[in-house]
């Protein structure tokens, strides 16, 4: 028996976005790291199914679950504005595996200056690629603006990390482990306002509860960008503050001293738990 798809809307969220649990389920769904491993052939199939559903020409025998799965793949791999397939590293579904690897190694290699500089550069390069991949097509950011933001964020992160590393040489080891978090926080404070400066200059579109446009507001842009900065730092805080405390204690254990080569991979895995 065929499913009735007459009232099915492929663009409608699967869960109620007016509730917190609904929003959590929605974002967990589209950021599922497993979708990174899906081959291009299957992603192209998903895009085709979404487009056919929008036109109302779904193949006979198609089930609702198939369309929901196609939508999940489509949302995870294709840009919401342009419909273009995004590069794998820049996708939201790659944030957990990519972020945990970089965070783990930033926290592991904090002692030597070259390692600090290298991993801060890698982190900011990763962030820049994510920002570029998920750029707003309705409010395009110029290449010059992106390059300036990237340079500013990288310089800020490296300068903060190097400066604090020098200042904390005589401090307890745990203090030195927190330097990467300070660098990441400083970079976010510089990078996000730079990337979204056009919103601060021109304002953002403000709508009423019925989604009717009522004008543009620079104040709303400033509040939104401030909240993004705070949320980015808050999301990074648990892993980058608590994990150094955990590793500081673990590394004092006898068996951990014998397997120093595993300290890095262990930090990566633990970073994933906090992601």
C-alpha cells in the first residue's frame, strides 16, 4: 500500500521548531557526522528526491521515510541558499570530527612555540573554510573581507597564544594548558564581527511574528553578533577548560607515563565527548 504524500512538505522541519527539544532534534539530525561518509552518488540521489518532492512528482512507491532520509542528506551536504554541494570539511556534519581532532591536538601540543603557532593556524584555517562554505548567499561577503577576517583571527589567536605562553612559563602547568582556550576566545571576538561587519553597517532584516518584514536594524545585528560570539566561546569552554584538568591528573598516573604516545589520541577522543 502506497503512502499518502499529498500533504507532505519536504521543506517543513520534521520537528516543531517552536520548542527547544524540537530544535535540538533538528540540528542533531542535520549535523549527524555519519552523513560525511555518504558517497556523492547517494547525495545526488537525495538532491533529486528533494527537488522532485518540491515539484510534486515523487516516483510511485516512495515512502515518507525515504523522503525524510533524502532531506536529511540534502540539508547536511547542500547549501540552503544556492543548492550547491558543499565541500566536506566545511559542512556542519564535519564539525564534530574536525573540531575534536583540532581541539585535541591544540590542547596536547601547547608546550613548544612552533606547535602552538601551527595548531592555532590550523584551527583558524578550519574556521575560515567553514565560514566560507556556509556563507549567506543573500548577504554575500567579499573575498577581501573574508581574507581580512582570516588574517585578523589568525593573528589574534597566534599573538594571544604566544604572549600568554611566555607569561605563563613560570606558572603551574595547568595554567599553560588553558592558553589554547584563551587564544580561541580572543580569535572569536575578532573574527565574527569582522566576518559580519556588513550586518553592523547596513543592519539586518527584522520581521514580526507573522514573518512580515518591518525594516532593518543595526542594533539587532549588534545583539545577534554579540550572542554568536558568546555562544561560540561558551561551546568551546567545557572541553577546553575541563579537559586540561582531567589530563593534568591522568598524566600523573603511572601507566599513563608509559604510554605518552597515546596522550594526543586520548585528548582527541575526550574532546569528542565534550563536542
